[in-house]
C-alpha cells in the first residue's frame, strides 16, 4: 500500500523567488519519493475570493528534473520501498491540491461542484477558521478534505483543553478518515511514513489506524477526488475506438483495462523503472493506461452527438423505422426484468448508434439485420428472457428517468408492469424483488436522450441478436443494468447472456464477495462479441480488481441532444461512491450511486424527475470497457444500486456524514484547540478517560471529507491540523 | 523467562538534507553524537521523567557513519516514545538531520539480519552515487558487516 503526503506547500511564484520556491518544492518531492512515499500533492492555499486567475498552475515535475536533483535516486527509492513493503514498480504520483481558507461562511459559497476553478485541481480542501464555517464545511461544501490549521493561533492554547482536544479528535473519528500530511516548508521537516504513523500513535491512534491514515485513507481520498474530477458524473472512461478495432476487443483490450490506473495523476506519474533506466541513459515507455481526460474527449465530440451516420459507415444497419415498444415480458416469476423499450422517434439515432456499435462488436460474421428487429422478435426475445427461470438472475436495470421524460425510455420493468413502467413502479418491484429474491432484480433504465439511450438500444439489439443468432431460448438476456450485489449471478443459471452493460454493472457490483459469481456468467455467443465487460465477467477477477466504475453518462445530462457517446464509445457508468457529492449537487441527478458503506446516498427522487440515466450501460458500443479499479482492497466499492432496493428511495439525504450534528458547542471548542506536543505522555491518560457521549453515529465514509492532520515539524510543537 | 523486552530499531540518518548531494558531510556521526541528540530530544519532548524512564535501556548499539545506518535499542514499554523523540530530532550539533526508521524488531537476531540487508543496499546506493568503489571502502563495508554480526543484546 502506497504512502501519500498530500500537502507539499506550493507558493505562488512571484518573480523574485520563484526559482527558489520551485527548487524547494522539487527537493521536497524528491525527498518524499526517496522516503518511500508514492504520491504527493502540491498544496496551494488561497484565502478569500477565488478568481479565474487561481486556476491550477502548479507544474508537475517531470522525470528529468527529478533526475537532475538526484540522479541515483532510483536505488534509494527501491531500498525504501522494499523496506516499506511497497511494490517497487509503483509509479510516483503528483497531484495538485487547493486549500481554501474560509473565514465566514459566505466565503465558502464558492465551494460547490460548479466552480470551474476548483475543477482544475485534483484535490480540494477547505480550512475553516471558525466554528460556523467548520459546520458548514462538514455539511455543505464540496470538498475532499477539511483541514484545521492551528498555526494561526486563533484559539486559546491551554494544556488541559489541548489534551481534551486531542482525545476528542481521536475518540470522535476513531482514526477513520483522517489523513496526515506534512506541509513541510523544507526538506528537513519531512518524515518517513512510519515515523508519521508513530507520532499518530502517540496521539491515541492505534498503529493500524495511524498507518492507514498515511496510506489507505489517502488513497481512497485520491480515488474519489480524481473520479470526481476526471470523470464526468461517474463515467469512467470514454474512448473513441475506430470500427476496425472491434475485433480485437476481446483479446487485446482486456489487458488494457486491467492496467487502468484509478489514481493516476496523468503526466505526474513517474515510473521508477524509468528513473533507473534514465539513470542508465535509456528510457522506457510507460505502459500504464492512464485515466482519460474525459472532458477533453467530450469536448471533441460534436455537439449534436454522434448520429449513426457519422459513426457507422460500413455497417449496414437499417435505421429503426419506428419506435419500438417492447412490452414487458410475460414472466410471472420473480424476474422483474422486463425490457421495455420506448424509443422516441427522435431517439432513433442514439439507439441506432448503440445498436450499430453493438452489432459491430458482434463477431458473428453475419450482419445482424436490423430490419429483422421488430417488436415481435423483441417480444420473443423477451420471452426468451422470460423463460429464464429458476433462479436465473435477471439483471436489474436501475431506471432513472432522464430529464426529458419523453426521451427514450428503456426500462426493464416487472412482468407485471407493462409499457413504460414508471420508475417508482420499478423501484417497488425492485424492492419487492429485493425483499423476496435476491437474484432477480429488474432495473428499469430510462434512457436519457443521449448516449444512455445508446446503451439501452443495445438491449433490444442484444435481444434481437440473440434471436438472430438462434440462441437457445434459455439463454437469459440480462438487461444492461445489473442491480445490486445481491443479485449476483446465479450459479444455477444456465447460459447467461450478459450484455456489455450488464457486464459493466456486474463488475461494479460483483466486487467483493459478489465477484465469486462471475465465473458463472457464461458468455453467450453474443457476448463473445461483446467487449471486455462481458469477458471480464467470465473471469474470476479478484475483488480488488473489479470495480467497474460506471459513470453516469451525465454527459447526456448536459446534452439534450444525444451526445457523448462517440462512435463506438460506450460509457460504462456505474454509480460510484464518489458520486455522492455530485448527486447532491446536481439536483436532478438521479445517478444512483450505491455505496456499500453507510453513506446516505439515496436514489434521489429524480426517479420521478429528470434524472440522469443510470449508467449501467456497459454495452453499447463496442468500445465499452469496463474499468477496473485496481487495488482497492476494501469493500468500499460502491454498490450503486443497493440503495435502489431499499424503500427509502426518494429521500434525498445529504451526502456528507453528519459529523457535526451530535456535537455540542463545547466539544467543538475542544476541537479547535491547538495541540502542543509537550505532553505526549498524556496519551495514556487519554485512553483512560471515558468516551465522549457524542455519537459519531455515522462514521465518516470515504466520501466524507477527510480530516487532515498537518504535522509541522516546528521545534517543540507539533501542530495538528485536524 | 525473559520478562524484560527490548526493541531494536534500525534507522538511517539523513544528514543535512538540504545540501547538495556530492558535498562532504558537515558532521561526522558518532555513537556519542547521535545518542546525545536523541537524549536531548527525549528531554525536550517528554520531560525528565520521560528521559529517566527511557534511559534504562536506551543505547545506540551500532553506527556506521558512511552508510548512515544505526541500530538503537530501547525498552519495549518506552520504544514508541523514544521513536517519536528520534523522529523529532532536528539537528545534531549545528547540522540538520532527519531520522528515518527502516526496521523495528524485538530481538537482536532479527535486527541484525535487517541491518545487514540495509547496509548492503545502502552501500550499493553509495557506490552508484560516488562512482567506482575503492577497495578501502569495500573493506570497511565488510568490517561493518562483521561488526553488526558481533552485536549482542
């Protein structure tokens, strides 16, 4: 597990000492690397009002400058990493962080997700100076870190109060969601990760928590922060894949996915191997697949979206002549998945898009004739689906209505629910389903105008393909959306056709214990053509690796017209835990983010409104790729649709854990006290005191802002920045 | 049985971290130097009581001023405080230093093997930094390894 130091001060360069500052920063970064840290964040502090000029201008250091400072660094780095049990090939990452000092709550109003300046930084932290701003920070602000800096001595320093403050902090957070960072002004104040953890132990943390505060918590913080930043509403990755690449997808693309780096800092990643080789005067190509800058890709897409004409040049596909209504399958069993496709006439393009892309991915060698797709066949397919009985799990599509209700609305509805099943219905069905049988989950998905619909179009196409390919009728066709973990894949199921979207969903859901089931997912003939997501389903990917982070193709949201889905680009969207913030902020967001943890994500009432299409579209274009979150060892992988299965669907709860709520003002005062470390030995006494009556009833989840402890190694005092 | 337990910490010292790499050390480390600096730090951070309680088992068992590896022993009860105090050492004499823990073990045997490994790696690193190794350096290195092996609790 890598160690991170998320606060290396960055001072804005003024002409005079910019070179010096930069050199210091470089030295700090090099030293951190040498000490065994795997990532640093350059922190820039601003107070007051943000302006456009405050956009991130922190330059990440390339390998060359590192080597200039310390040419033989790689051997030293290797040494330390080996001792710290960090894999030596971990790249060294650099991030940018912004700390906003907030004095009065009004100043913090800029800290919402819409602020473009904030978006240019990887991590956003808020430093409240007053009680109220602290409260607000905990509740409202869209930040990753809440840091309290006692350096400015705004609070009275009294030893017993300080002791109480430390003890309070420890009790309160129990060490969860705290991170330590150095804020070291010079190299001499940087300490190794284990040393920092030991200091935390003296404050009352257990060693395990202390180590986590330097490593695991930071890492999860980074994952969430980067997800928010880079991926537009939980879309993981959007890639343009030319049609010619389709055939390779199964084989080649897969490995690519596995290498995707969820906390990549883009250009900031420095590979150790490169360093060693550079030292030996050679260089090596970086092989890691970096996170894709979603925004730039989206920007590159035409605003009207990609119509089928643009995309499909070779494939012969007949555009949908008319809207197709796939009535709900008549399946009386618990399967509540009914594939209900309502395609608006104006939605033809996106579905076509999808379908085409899906078609393209099919390596059947025969062109699926769209013309054959008609309602009847769809029905038959549905019935085939319906025929899946006996514990066959039906992927549930979580339905989210788009903002434009008239849009394509493909949903799986319960057999009982016909036609356009309204979302609530679906949800009820889902909840019932959930209650009754964990396997069948129907998730209706409402296709938003844009790309999302694309994915849904896949379903009918999938179904039809099934039909066309003469799949046995007992091959279940899982709707793209696969619901909660509980569904899992029923082992007893026979062939399972996982649409790509399903796969993507599966991946997300099948994390952790659920992954076990993947082996059972057999790829039907269709699936063989389906990209990796399906294939991935067949793999026994270890938990840690399978996190399909489906993002909401909320690009669709912004695009009334179908967009975002580049040709053959499928956006796998999965509710991610990181999307909580977004959910909160986007009123109409109906992204279903499922958090495995106790975050209070709810499926927002957007179900009724224009919520974003839920992302469970793994399929869609052939380029559908299921992103895997690597190395996430904890079960915090969000299970996006879990919430859907609970009855409290339409409540919107603030995402942030209500850390502040149970605290009284006295306790707050304690928290604000600066901590001097003259009485470190009071550590034991802290432990003896009875726990405070406050109830941090909701433990801070990862998505909640982390409390940052900044240890500044000033003489004789350790300033704990909570 | 043995009731009294110790902890052995293998640490490396970064002398004058701000300096240019190739310059010579502004200070020569010795066991006495390091020990004094650590004791001062304990006194400052933990008071006289802390110093007194940790002084019983505190000893710098081994120090190599070239590779900057040192082995410090502390009692098990106090080792965390001692470790924290070591972390907070800012300077030895006039020269800023940074301590970094490499390994922590409960017996001298494990400590020795860890120290040997660290010494070898560090020596390799130094060779890379300073170019071709001289024979005397290599000899010294071997001598140091021997010294480590001769350590007793």
